[in-house]
């Protein structure tokens, strides 16, 4: 049995896909204490998508769970940097 649950962010981390991602993130919160976000396929990210991830991170911490990142794409890293969210999302070690 795995001690973590993973969520792929898909290729579009934007307002058009936020609702579906929110459902997957909420499902992950009901599972394991360690949640791993996989961002290797992200080709597009906007403010709404990153705000959703920030709200999710806050909920993870509120529930005393842990959030890790796996393979964030360059697009995702750049979007986080441009919005000043790299540290608040904990996307880099």
C-alpha cells in the first residue's frame, strides 16, 4: 500500500480546467497524508490555476498533511516566478 497519493496537474493549469482539478485535489485530501503534485505536463498556467493550488496548499497545511512537488515543468516554474508564488507554493526545495 502506498503512503502517498498523487495528482497530475495535466497540461493546462488555467481557469478553464480549474473546476476539474479542484475535484481531483479535494479527492486527494480525503486520502493519504502525503500528497504529490505532478507538474511535468503543464504547458499553460494562469493566475486562477495558481490561486487554486495556493488555496489547496493552505488546506493541506490546515489538515496537517504534507504537499510535495514532482517534476514541475519549466512553464509552471516560470508562471510561479512571474507571479511571485514560488515560495508560497513551496514548489522549489
